[in-house]
């Protein structure tokens, strides 16, 4: 019996479907949709379905899609099946166009109306559908199940807040979670949440991001930045969120009294915050990377407000503060800097990547910072002693290495799904 919440949702999304083209046009004007591919969001495919078995991988945005890259590589190499990747943002489409293996198709995920999702599913007819993290759309998920597509939640993650919300509509949650034949969770706490909502075959396999390749960096851009910065000490604040620069900038001021030529590099999680950060800099001289500017001798703060260039800055700095952790966002991925032997500092709120932070901090034997004074204290040690900074970076890399293996465990499940589909 279909949960009442699902029935209401289907009726509501069918009712608003005629307004979808207008909604998409408005988003195009705001740069939120790809103007030439907006029909994909209505379920109209822009590519022909390839022959043979097809595995479909869905991630909401850049983070989920990048996390899935090693899984996609493994699916292509180990199963020989074709792969379709869907996501919902313009930025993720751009990143995937640069990083997907040859032959893998990207499409925008259809908006979750009955008609759009039906068009999408009837065209692509995948044998398996892999939803990364927890981007669950009812019409899409239940439509796939009705068509016999074998579904799995991979790299599954759910915050306590999301769990509490789902529990308010437990029947709806049970029907949606029950559509997935397997739920491959990142850790036992997350697994317990999915079990509590009615998910089947819940297993702890770890996080896909632990198996991800190191972030790339263009050699010419890296060389240009190294030349521009020279031997100046660097304080890197990566993936920062609103409310964190108010801690980073006072730390910068205190450190400049000890290291007068210090360059602070701020890489905001959302580049559109560039003007807000520049305003917070006040009288501190700053430059913006989006303008094509490299730092110069009198630059105090360099705002790296571009996408896809984190690999450059993790290679330039011996250590970094990882953002989203001084506020209750839950922290960004610490494994990206750690794999490049860039030591990790982070605030108290790291619940998005609990195991990753625990592994890195345990290996480093330090790294937690609660305020500007903590950042100044640790940064002073690492800027004064490059050998200690290098040791900490090596320890961070060793900690990250202990978390691998999720891709292999995930592929084992998918291979079984594909074998059953062939049978």
C-alpha cells in the first residue's frame, strides 16, 4: 500500500508540472541551468542510449559526483558495462565533462515530476541505479523500482537532522528506503539511521572519497602561482563558509605580526561570496583569482574564488584549515588535502566526515582548532618549523590511506546486480 505522503507528493508534482518550463527559464537567467541542455531536466535525452547493460550513477552536485569517480572507473574497467551519470547543477556538469572516463555519458537529472522522470527512465532503461549519498527523489526512485531497475544507495550518508525529519514521515521514508535493495553506508552511526527508516541490506563499507584520486592541478598554473608567491609563508583556509572568515582574518592579523610577509589564501566553498569576503578584508590588501590576478608582493589576502582549483592550493601550502567546521555545517572533505600531504586543521563541527577527520587527526596527533587563538598557535608552530609541517603532512596522508576499500566493496554488490540482470 502506497504511503499517503507519496500519493500527495505525486499529485502535487503532477499539478505543478505545466509550470516547469517557466521555472527552468528563470533558473537559466540566474545561471542555475544549462541553457542548451534544459530539455534534459524535462526528461528529454540529448544522447542515444548505448547498446548493452547500463549502470546509472546519480549524484546531486559536484561533491557527490567527484566522490563517485573512482566507482565509475571501476565499473567501466571491471564490469564492461556502459555508465550514465546524472547530476543537478551546472557546475557538476562542467566538472564531469572534464573528469569522466571516455564513453561515460552525463545528463542532467530530470525534475521530479511523474512525466519527466518517466521519459528519462523509459529512454535510458538502466539495469542498475546507484544513488550517491542521499539525494532521493520520490518519483524518480519509485518509478525506477516499478520498472525493475535494481537500486542501491552508495556512499550513503544521513545527518541526525535529516534522520529526525524523515522520522516524522516514517511510512513515506519506509517506502522510499525500501525501494533500494542495498544501502552501503559510510559508518555504523549512519547505517543505524538508515536501518531505523526501513532500508534493506544495510552494510558499512566506508566512504568512496577515501578511494578518490588526488585532486588535479594544472602544471602551468601551479608554476605561475609558485613564482608569484615565492618563499612567502602561506595560511590556507579552504572551502570556507559564511561566518568563518570572521575567525580566519583575525588569525591572519595575529600571524602577520610574527610573519610580516604572510599570505593568507581563502578558497570559499561558494565563489559567489567573493565580494562579501573582500568587504570583510577591509583595509587588508586583497586580490581575486576570478579576475585573472595572481598575488603580488603587497597582497595580504588572496581570494581564490574559482571552481576546480583546490588541487593547486593544497600543493602550495604545507597545512590548511578546512572550512565548514567552525560553523555547524559539518566540515568539508579532509581527505583531499591529506592525500596531498597537506596537514589538516579543522574546527569542532566535523560530523559530515567523522571517520575521515578521526583518522587524519589520530595520525597527526593534532589538528582540532576551536577559535582564532587555536589557529594562530598551531599555525605559528608549523610556519616556524617546516620540518614539523612536513611531518604532519606525511602523517595526514598516512591517516587518509587507512580508510580505503569502499570502491571494491561497492563494485562487488553492483557486479551481483548486473549478473542477476543478465540471468
